[in-house]
């Protein structure tokens, strides 16, 4: 626990500094690096003889996405139809993935013996995450270089708040298990505590950062849906690790495991939040 806290105290300021101070091209490189590491860790979930060979399909699909989706600052700031389509695909995937996690282990017969589906799940998990973070960071960058950074940090704040609120509420009041076959410690009471905490933090952060939603109801609704999906996103990675017999995705982050272990909730939250924010 001590090592975990020390690592978090070091990483959190660096992450926030990077969100606000990196130029958009450098921010793109940083997020691409995180995504690539995530893809490498995902190769453990794919039944392949070589992890290096298992990485190739995801890298190829990611490269193709740059040919299809505009990535100059103006196009990213405008959020074109292809961008919205990517966010929509990511959002639909997380609805489907959440259903798989909630109905596990029955649902595992549909995909656990398919290498193709496991590859596809990795792409659907990480590629929309990459583009959603980038699109949020680029939003309004021509008028306010920090507006997009505030949006990115807003999502981080509500997810972190939901994780903390769920932990303490679950410890204090948790009785009803959400998905006992995937993560026995997650409870309905914890989820409710996380939602309440995230909405309060989201309300305060939106006011502090002057983030405009179409209405207070829209802010609450988007935050609520994002938080619920983020909690389920954590369950989804736990499901894949359980099927693969893996405890942590790697040991790259001392006390925290791998990159996927740290961003599992965020990979779900960002595409869903971005899709709802840009649409509504």
C-alpha cells in the first residue's frame, strides 16, 4: 500500500501536467504510447504463440484509423462525422462488453475460444479510448488552449471520484454483489456511493473549470452514464484477466500493476463521455 500511494503521488501530478502543458502533437504521441503499451499488455489475453505477432493486427488497425480519421488540430477541434462514428462504435462496444461481464461466466462460451474476437475486443477497448481522449483535448483549442485539457481532466476526476466513493461505500455498506463471478468485492451499494461521489465532484469541477453543458440535467445525465460504464469497464478487464489466468496486466507501474490495470475504467469512460458530450 505504501508503494502504491507513493507511485500515485508521483504519477498524478505528472499526468495533470502533461494534460495541460503538452502541445497537441506531443499529447497525441503520449496517448499513443500509453495505448501501444495497453495493446502489448492485451496480447496476454489473446491465445497466440508469440506476443509480438499478436501485436501486429492491432497496430495495423490503429495505423489504418489514421488514414480514415483526420488528425490535424482543426479537424479534431471540429469533431467530424468519422470521429463521431468512432466514438459511437466505442460506446456500443462498452454496452456489449458490460453485458458480457455481468452475465459471466455464461457469456464466456461466446468468445473465450476465439482468437479473432479477443483481438477485436482489444481494438474496441483501446482505439476508441485513444481517439476520444485526443478529441476532447483538441476541443476548442484554437480559442482556448486549456478548454480541452479541462474536459480530459473532468473525465479523470469523475472516474477517480467514482472509484474512491465506490470503495468506501462498498466497505461500509456493501452487501449485494454486482458480478460475483468476475469481481466479488464490487457491490451495488458501492456503485451507488461511487455515482453520488462522482456527480458531486463533477458538479464542482464543471463549475470550477467553467465547462458548459446544455443544461444541469445534461451534466448529471452524462456524468451518471459515464460513471456506470466506467465501473463496468473495470469489471470487463477483470473478466478478461480471469479467463486468461492473469492477476495484473504487467508490473510496469510499481504497486499498481500494468497500464491496463490503471486505465481500465478510463478506457470505458472516455469514449462514452465524449460521444454524449459532442452529441448532446
